[in-house]
């Protein structure tokens, strides 16, 4: 990391001494020249496609200053992206489709036209968690609704496709980045171009290291990726070999406490002292290794420095060629994916004296115990906290549930072959397409837990606390209260399944004059086979640390019932279809309408809430098919300077899910209606991109809790919006991105409100020489408290003097202000 910082500073200093050579004028993009290849039979102008499409170009991505892919996707109209957890385990949905649990259930995330993972809501590593933006990225294409239902499996809500550069242009770039107010550094490089005799290539990647956007006390970010592709142009097509190696470690940010006031309808959140909820993390230099039992109940060691540590080794082949007038396209990719997620997860907080009393009374049935620091520079010291002098300025303790989730294999093999041809029919032409998609997705992972008590201190300095009874008996081991999830019993689980998907698809599109009419169908047939394990009933006594003594926490060890696996053996099938019409009113204006029906399967979400019979088959086959029906209609206008999309939409959804946070199954029908605006304008040096989505969504029917019928879905604001104005001069550019949402409800009970918020990103770019630029980006410039979620307020009991303690509330805020600078050289 020091080497990267030194290189950055040295290169930046050299840049200031380069003679100023600038281009004559900026080269703004012409939106009318954009084509889209995602979610359609062949690449085409968006004005000729009855779909809602957005494109983020390389320059947009660089200037936004997003600190992860989840943060980047907040800038796409219609998408609701939760980036509060960091770069992983977020929630992503579109146009009012439900997000009852984590992941991107109704959206397919792709790289170069194939899914990163087959199922978007696999716990611990969804598809978006395995994608990184770097200099190899050409653009991001987003299809919302429409033909996404039939041109990809498990994607009724939309498709997000990250498209790589492939050597069409000779040259490369190097970029060195460093946080200015946070400790993290990064180096990016790419190079590509023709090799001669019809060959071209592109290669590049990045490496980074540092704490990350929030203070952890150690390097929570470390790793990178390398990608390459080699293409042989055949005149009538091409053949491409490509690969990717990702080995990256990123932090996960759990819920943090706020002091709670006001009412549920208008909550007032006060920041705690001694711990910055926007800039500090629960991870700590003193909270590192801990022991757990693996799937076979053997003792293993887990390291909290891992955070979300994912590895992806993939290789693929892509080919396109003309065969007697038929365009044949073939894509094949194998991805070997594994890793581990080790992090605080689903934490709870209380005043530290209340926490001590709660733990000691629960374990020893007596009050008046003491607390001492277990590790760190204050090890052995007694904790003293009072209302007059609260410990660490806040007087709080944290009950951290530590998750260790080994991802043994999320290996994925996907293949898609499609063939299409254009025929002259009367005054127009017909494009006919047929294909077959096959995928094999392995899901082999575990969930292990321990619960530890710590103080709450910023700058990565929180330390585990040991509990002592009045008689001096130690009730904890280096802060560990129990070798289990103390707040949600039965959460210890293991899964080992092989999931297959086979999906033939076809489409017809007729284009004549100003009108295009098209339709497509897809038939998905899938299966899941394997086994799952749950916990044994009750606790066992086990000497975890092998010191010859069974301590109090070692009397409360949760084990896996490994000898009694539950079989998984079920299949499902569903038909998706989509039809649309586009009419060119004039050359630059088109109107369109589309109706679609798609679906997806919940994968692992079916396994642990009574959906399976003893033989592994489904009790209710409908639970495996979560259907979405959508209608949309709108208009598109495009010129060299202006692009404008207006769309009205309607959607009904059936969702069979499992909420891991609240440990409850979900079976609901949802209804969403709304309107969406997206546009861009370029007038000389002034440019602006903007979008807004209004959604009126409700739970149309709750099959498990009828009292929730008619309520608004959780975390679903009526309005989300984005606006990105910028000034682009010959030598410099600057601008901002405003992203906001109106208020929403924290849970389906519709009592507690998540306040409205708007965050501001900004950039300032200087081009002191040709092919050289220095960019400063700020994310959440004004340190706004923007919440992705809230938990029910916790109100402590009265103390011995009859005074009621301070109520707390747990929240997931977006990271506060981070400022970074990047020096980029194109060559």
C-alpha cells in the first residue's frame, strides 16, 4: 500500500511539471448512437426496442465516485440498491418488485452476457458481490422488465450486464487512486489492441489495500482481480477466449446504534459519542480470531479479518459467425467460486450496565456482576460506566453475533447457444431467434455462529468484555457468551445442493416502416438435488479450546446434526413470455408498449422453513415458482443532444421467501404501479443526466399473516430520483450527482418510518496534459444520514432509581463522506 501511495504522489508531482497540451474541445457522447445488446435478440437502437434500457458508460462510472457496485447502481433509474453493508450482501430490486430479504432475487447480474451466479439471492455471495469495476469495464447495460423475462433465466425484473473491453482500440491506461480522508489505495491497469492477422486482445485488472471507507483498525480491503480476452476476427464473425481471476477481501458493515427519540412516524435519531456511525465499523483490531465447530463438529478457527473474502476463477469462450445466412452465437463459461464470509452480523446494543446485568442474570441467576476487558491494552481492567461519565462517551455495549460462513463451492457452469436470421416478408423483415440455455450451479456452504460481548468504541478499538459473577466466576471466554447465535436459535445450517436449469427460448420480431412488433417465449425446467443439515436440539458441553476445562460458554455449544441430513430433491418448470410493439412517430420519437410474464425460483430459501417433505420433494410445487407479471408503456425521444424516456408500469408478484434477519417465512402477493423518467441533455459545456421513479406498491395478499395485507412493502419509497449535472471544459470538468428517496416503512407492519434522505456525490477533474487526468471524487459529500433500514426501537427497563434508560434503535446507514483522488494516464 505504501508503494502505491508513493507511486501516486510521485506521478502526480511529475504531472504538474508536464507542459500543458490539451485537446481543442471536449467530446461529449451522442446518445442517439448508443446500441444495446442485453435482453434483445440482436444489438439494436433503443428506439427500435420495446424495452426500458439504461447505459452507464466508462466516464459516468469514473466520475460518480461510487465505492462499490451496489453504490454505483443507485444511479440507475428504477433500481433500488442498498449499499449500506459495503460491497456485499446488499439488496437490489427494481420498480416496486419486493425485496423481502437480501440479494437481487428478481434481477440477473451478468458479465459479458452470462450470469455471474444463477440465483441472485444466494446468501453471502449474490451475483453483484462477485463483480468489480475497473479499467477493463466498457459499460453497464441495464434492462428493466420487458424482454429480460425471456432472454435470461431467473430474471423477471431485469438484467444488469457488465460488458468488458475487447481490444477494438489500440492502447491502455494506468490509474493510481488513494483515499484522502480514509486509508485505502488502489492501482488499475489495462492494455489492448490488434495483434495482427485478425487477432486482438485486452488485459488488465486492479489491486487495492487499506481499511476501506470505514475505520476497522486493520486492512479490511485487500486483493483485486485480473481479466483478459483474446479475440480472432473471422470476417463473418469472431471467436473469443476470456478469463477472470478475482481474489478480493472487503468489509461487511452491520447495523449500528442510534439514540432514538420522536415518534415512529417521525423518528429522531441521535448519533452516539465515541463511535461514528457513518465512519466506524464494528470490526476491531482486538476482535480477530475465534473458534467454531465446522459441519462435522470439528473445532476450526475463524478470522474476522476475512470479512467477505471471495475467489472467482472463471474461463469462457464466446463465438459468433454466419452460417448460410444464419447468425450463430455461442457462449460458454465455467466459474470456480469459493471463499468465506466472517463478520459481525445481526448485532444488538444496550447500556453497558444493563448488558452486564442481563448476561450475568441469564447465566448465573444473580445480579451485581462485574465486567473486565478481555484483550487489548486495557485487558484485566474493570469497566466503569455511569450516566454522568459513560464509558467511551456512550456507555454502550454490543452483543455481536459473529458469523463464519465458509463457501466451499458456488461453482457455476453456463452455456447459451442461439441462432437467428432475418427474412424479407412483404414490406418489412422478420428476425427469428431460437436458442437453448443450460446452467449447473453448486451451492455448498455453512453458517456457523458465536456471540460475543464488547464495548462500543470507534477507530477500530472496540474490545471484548468478560463477565464475572459476584463470587468472581468467569462467565465468558474472551468475550464469548455462547457458541451459537444467542438472538436466533436454530440458525446453524449447512447446504450442499446441485442446481440445474435448462431453458429453450425463441422470439420473432417483425419490422416494417415505422413499426416493430415482437414476441418471445422461454420454458425453464430446473431441479435441485443434495442435502441440508440443521442444528441438534439443545446444547452440548464441549471443551472448545482444549484446555481441559469446560467453561461456562462451553456448556452452551450448538452442534450440527450431521448424521441426520435432510434430502433435497425437487424439480420445477415455468413458462415465460413477452410481447411488445414499437412505433416510430418521427425519426427521433418512438412509442412502445409491452406485456410480460416471467418467474424465478428461490433456490436455498426453500430449505429451512417447512417447504420440503421428508424425501426432499416440495410440499407445494407453486413455492418453487415466484411469478411476475408486468405491463409497461411509454415514449422515447433521442437526438444528438437530448435523450428522454417516459414509462408507465404495472407489476404483480408472488414471493415465497425466508427472511434471515427476522427468522420468518414469507408468502405474499404484491402489486406495484408507477411511472419512470430518464433523460440526458448536452448543450455545449453543460451536460445533465437525470431520472426519477414513482412507485405505489402494496402487499396485495399475505398468506401467512393476513394483518399485513394492504400494507406497503418494507423499505419501498414512493419516489427515488437521480440527477447528475456537470460542466465539461477543455482543461477541466466538475459536477455532482444527487441521489435521493422519500420516506418509507422499516417493516411490513408499517409503523416505524425510514426518513427521506438525499446524498450528494461530486467530482472535480483536471486534464493538465493530453491523456492525463487527475480526478477528485467525493461520495456522500455532506455526511448525510441516509438509512437503508431500521429495526424496532429497544427501550430498556427502569434502573434501580426508577429512571428509564435511553432508548436505542439499530440502523443501516450509508457510509459517510469519503474523498479520493485518482491519477489516470492513457497511452
